[in-house]
C-alpha cells in the first residue's frame, strides 16, 4: 500500500489488510481509504478495466462482515462506502495515470501553473503530455515529474 494511502488512523491499516485479499487476482486497486470520526469508512477503488457498480457492491458485501467480525469497531457501529473516485477527483496513483493514457488532463504543478494536454505516456515517475500551443502554433511533448505535480484531473471532453 502506498504511504499516501496511510493516514494517522491505525484502523485504515487494519481495513486495508482485510480488503487486500478481496482484490487479489483482480485488476482492482486501492486509490484511498478514509475514516471519518463517525466511523464512516470510505474506500475508493479503481480498476484497469473500469470499476463498475457491480464490483462496488460485491466488494462492499464481502468486506462489511470482515470489518464487523474484526472488532475494529463495536458491532454495527460503522458504515461502509465502496466507490470509485468521481471523474472530477484528482489522480493520486501512478496506476491511474497509466489507465488514463490518451485522455486530456489538467495538471497543476507545485507553483500553481496549470498545463492542459493529452496524456501520451508514463515513463517511470514522469508523465508525458502532448500540449497544443497557440503562439507559436505548435504541438509539444512536455515531461512533468510526478513529484512536481500538485494536482492532476482528467478533463471530460464532450
């Protein structure tokens, strides 16, 4: 599990350890796990082949009794939500970048500069965007190291 998924909440580690075996042998991966003070557990998953509502339901139904039986929370004193991140949610995992090759991204760097372009490839820890400039009119490939990215969001094209 990526350190970015781990929070100050030890229960997140326990929940992840219960969830991980349910994902073995699938292309589903954890984007993030959050636990609110009200014991509301929110798990955001994605999959290389797309994450459907049916997959959400299946994992929720398999995970809920495991959390309940684990003793992490008093019986029935928690809620569980399993979903995919919304289309307007920032990309947080390298695997999400790879999944979105060919799509338009808005990438904001650590200094606040936004670059919009088509994600062409992922090289190690660097993404390559095809950016269209107007002055002069040209298309360039721009490499942006992941460590320099504050936020990257897929842009929906209509």
